[in-house]
């Protein structure tokens, strides 16, 4: 599968939005950064799956790649977080570690230390993505020829479910913001566009049009401008998904327009930040917890948080994440090769 460098730049934009929101000012929409991560995940994973005859050895290899890509860096992060928070006098309870390791952090109530937040709070989005990795391969296998319809139906069903929760059961923001059953559509939008590009859907020219790009900008502005809680926890995520589809379509279907944006996204700095974005996502909240506990609030504390987050993320990427990911890729390729048909074999019709 051909690597798309601009996706690294988009991941960089997503993590910087999240970090600025958490560290500098909540006026920056950090939730949009997470939604952008979700969209990219759906787009990449679907593109990867559709490039293969997905099943058997490919399915096993997929999960091997995911485990080696995500779990080792997460486990080292948990170890480091446990040691650091204990040294600060705020030991993390075992139940919080279990919730993170078992990927139900988005349904778990993490310990509130009072003066600082638990660094594990950030792992709620990892749980959403992990649930997606278990659900989507099954959906793809069962509905491959009707995947556009299946994904569209899923997106609409989740929107309706959010409306029911918010207007019917008065669910709090914490419920709709982090739960898999209310946020999976953010990933599904990325899946949907990837499938549409794969099947050369008839709506692609309209999605890549100038009018669609203007509509994307308007939808994003509306989603940021309307501050009512009921709107933000129901339609906001749908507007984000709809707005991102034309932008991604323009970047990755035609592969020529938006050259100024593409140049930024494919720059060396953007690609570096994108490459370490997973570790940055993990460690920036630990760095913020430590800085909040030790330093007075201000520009110096925020600068120290950024510097320490990038330092920790770089160490994690080069010493843990990248070497183990390469090992997982080699293992996955060997599994795929073992189940591949012999050279010259003729498949039955």
C-alpha cells in the first residue's frame, strides 16, 4: 500500500490542536483534534484493508500489526506514569491501570487527585479506536459489497442514538463525548470516504468540488461557533465528519490540488510531529500533570510542558514504538506469506 505523506502532516495538526487546547487554552477546540485523529484512523485502516483480500492470514496479520503498533508504547507509558505519579504523592490506583490496559477507559471513572488530573484520562480515545479495530473487520467481511450503505447507516444510527441520549435521557457531556457507541461515527466517516475512493463512487467529483470545500469551511465554523451543549453533543461530531470528507477527498483522491496545504503537510517538521503523534498524545498529559503539580501556572510552565512532552515522545518513538512496530510488521508479513497461494496457482471461480 502506497504511503501518503500528507497523512503524517494531518496527524501533526491533530496532536497540536489537542496539546494547545490542554496546555495553553481551552478556547482551541481540542475535541476537533481528537475527531481528526479518529477520521484519519478510519481512512488509513480501511484503505489498508481494501488493498488486500481481507481474511485468514491477513486478518491475523492485521491484529498483530495493531498490537505491536499500540500496546508496547502504551505499557511503557503506564509504567512511567505510575512511577512519576507515585513520586509526586499521587499513586494511580490499580483499577485505573486495568481500565486502560483492557481498553474500557472511556467507560471508566478515573481517580480525581484534586490538584492534578490523572495522566491516564487521555486514554479514553484509545479505547474507542480499539473497539473499532474489533468491529470494523467483521463489518467489512460481512458487507464488503454494500460497505458504503453499511457505513452510512452506521453514521445515521449513531447520530440518532446521540439525539435519544441527549434529548430523551439527558445524558451528560462526559457520556456522549467519550463513549464508543456515541463516537464511533467519527471513525466511520473516514472509513466511508476511503471506501468511496476505492470503488470510484460517483459522488467523488462533487465532494472534491470548490463548492464542497466552501461548505466544509462553513460547517466547521458553525460547529465551533454554536456553543449550546445539546448541539455540541449531538450534531457537532456529524458536522465535523461531513466537513472533513471534501478536504480529504481533494487531498487524496485527485492528489494534485491544494498544493500549498499539501506542501505544509508533507514538510519534514510536520511529518516528524505526525510520526511521534501517538507517543505525544500519551505523554503530553503526563507532562501537564507533572508541570501543574510542580510549577506555578504561566508561560514558563506551559513551555516546560511542551518541551518535556516532545522529549518523552521522541524517546518513546525511537526506543519503543518504532523498533517494536518494525518487529510486528516483519511478523505480520511472514504470516501473510505463509497463507498466500503458491506462485502460479489458479484460483477457482
